[in-house]
C-alpha cells in the first residue's frame, strides 16, 4: 500500500496534543510555516466569532435573501432550525481542527484521511473549492459593503439618488484594493484594528435590538404582535409552501459561513489545537443565537408592506428599517457603523483567503504556485503576492455584479456551494477511510463524533443542492435565474480539467517543508 511520507504521521495521543503548540504540531506533520506570527490564537478565533456574528444585524431581513424568498416574519424560527444543523457542521469540523491545525485545513485533512487512490484528486478539488468559496465570500461581503456605503449617500439625499451598477462596482473595487493595502502593510497592527471592530460590532448588535423598538414606539409607530413575528407567513414566490419553507433556510446558510476562517490562521498562532475548535463553535453558535434575536426584533418593527421595504429607493432594506424607526439622522448613524463593521469583515476574509490560497500554492496546486508561494521578507513576512492574487481575482469575479441582480446574487451562492463542498469532503473521508487514522485533539465530541459527522454530511449535501435553486420559483426568466450552478459547475469542472491535463503530474498532496534540502525560509521567502 502506498503512503505519502510527508503526512503519513502519527498525531499521537490526546495528552501529547495538550502540551504541543500549533507550530510543533505542524513540524510533526512535515510542515513549517514561513508566515510571521502577529497575534494570539484567541484574537484570531474571537475575530472569527465576530466575523459571523456581525452579519445577522447587518443583513437583517433585508440583504439576506430571505425576505425575497419566503416573505415571512416567522423566519426567525426557520433561522434557528437551520442554525442547529450548521452548528453540527461546526462540531464535526472542530474535531478535525483540534487534531490537525494547519492553514491548509480542509484539503490537508481530505488528503490525510482519503484512500490512497483518491488522496490527490479529492484533496485537489477540496482545495480549489475552498479557495473558490473564500474568494466568493470576499466578493459578496465587499459587494455588500459597497451597497451599504452607497445607501448612506442615498439616505443623505432622502432617497433621491440611486447608485448605478457601474458605480456600485467601482466602489466595490476600491474597497477590495484598500483591503489589499491594509493586509499587506498593516499586518502587525491587525489585532488592534480588529479588536476595535469587535467592540463596535457588539455595540452595534446591542444598540440595534434596543434602539429599533424604542425608536418605533417614540415615533408613534406600530409594534407588530408576537403572533405576527413568529407566525405570520407570506409566500410570495411561486414555489409550493413546503419547498418555500426550505428555501427560507438560505438566509442562515448564506450568513453563517465564516467559522472555518480561523482554521486558515492556525499556523500564525499558539495553542491552535484548543482555540481553533472553540473559535469554530463560538462563531457558529453565537451567530445562530444573535441572528435569531436580531431577526425577531427587526420583525417586530418592520413595515408590514414588505414589498415597500424591499424596493426602497435607499438601495438597502436595512437602511429603510432604520429610517422608519429612527428617522434620517439615526438611520445615517447606524448605517455608517454597519458599513464600517462590514468593511472590517471583508478585511478578515481577504486575510483568511490569502492564507488558505498561500497554503495551497505552497503545495504546488495553484497555477503559478512558484510565484504565489513566496513570503515577503521585506514586508514583515507576509504572503504579499497571494494577498494581491486574491484582490485581483475578486476584482475580476466582481464583474458579475454589472450584469444584473441575478448575477450579483451568484456571488453569495458562490461562497456557499464552494465552502459547503470543501467542508463536507474531509468529514466524509474520515468516516469512509480514516477512522483508524483519526487521533482526537484537545477538543473531541467522543461517542457522538460519528453521528455528528453523518448528520453534517447529509445537511451539507442538501445545502449545496438548495443554493442552486432559483429563489423566485420554478420556470425562472433569465433575469431570475440562479446562476450558481453555472458558475460553480464551470469552476469545479475547470479545476478537474486542469488536474487531469496537468496538475496530476505535479500535485502530490500536502508537501513537507521540514527536513527538505532547503529551509522553509530559503524555499518560500521572496522579495515581495
């Protein structure tokens, strides 16, 4: 039986993992990280927690596609139901993250657990799918920032100005480029920047859930009843009621999708075997809980004329909700803070995407890997080339937003489908081939590990299928079409074609950098 000596290692006993740093575990795996550490794992994990928990209040019932899919204020309950399954996925991933903390994470685990025949092709497609998913996350979050920032301008003009698609795209490009500059030159102070954003986000969520009902009451507005909040259903799509119920799950599926980010940062911190799984669990759990609370509060104050909220001249339904409850000045203040928080969330995703892509290029999987794998010695040991590779890729993919709203929506599902496939495969490979090779880390779900993994796999298959469906109903027009299946299918197919024609000759899975003929510094350091 063929084995890969680079990663055919014994990750040993639970007690050993309790006393080893992430860097030592990486060395045992044959990997030596070339990226310089700038913060503790606690920072990175809590940043991941807030990366997801920033979203419910920011999305509300507006930007999340939920309102246009189900048109229901009972959706807070649907959110809660879907969040339970997403949390189960987080538990399954936490088991793996504790056992093997590495920036490559998902594709590394897939290669480690797969049968010999499938190691390279499966890890290759998982790495590409994760790369696509993180890139889609950057695109969707930064595009969301662009629409929020421009909604502030529209709000300042009392809704008499609306941004065109080229203006939105130009704002999006500027945002992505600024993220690249910050990620390149300010890596050392990122913990301080993100700590300030974490505080802002907590304050934003608390202020929103308090200010909206109070402001609505002070202004003499009507507060919706509990029966309306949790029981009122309006299916304005052409899907049958049962399937429309399931389509309502897309909101949490789109929203709670960043809890794997700290996995990609685990090579830059200490004690990742404990803190990374905790970051995953806290992120998925808190986002589910805060999302439920935020949606319930928003549902209590939203105008029952939902179409009016959706089609607001302000360009952002959430801006209209703030405006109705707090007036122009209050809405401006909140939307500015929301935009700042959204900007920081995009910055976090650019950094996570660059680390995962850097790890993938370190193993020779990406085109031009020999170029992108270099870590800048001049700029504080940052993967500068890969940071800007992510930026340029996001600018190109973002061109979809100029076409129409359906193409813009594909940016959201691009992240969902890509990440869900990447999350599912290592869990599946562990169950099918890798039970004997799995050695628990400091976090382990014990006898519940297998049923948790099975549940996670079934749910992720369903989520991938769900995000491919048109949101308005069967028989969509070209304007209503969900292009996720086209875009993701083309990207997955392209990755398989690239592997079959060329990459299979050079990609041999995660490669050792410890004990090679040249040191990691010599191998991976470059001028920029």
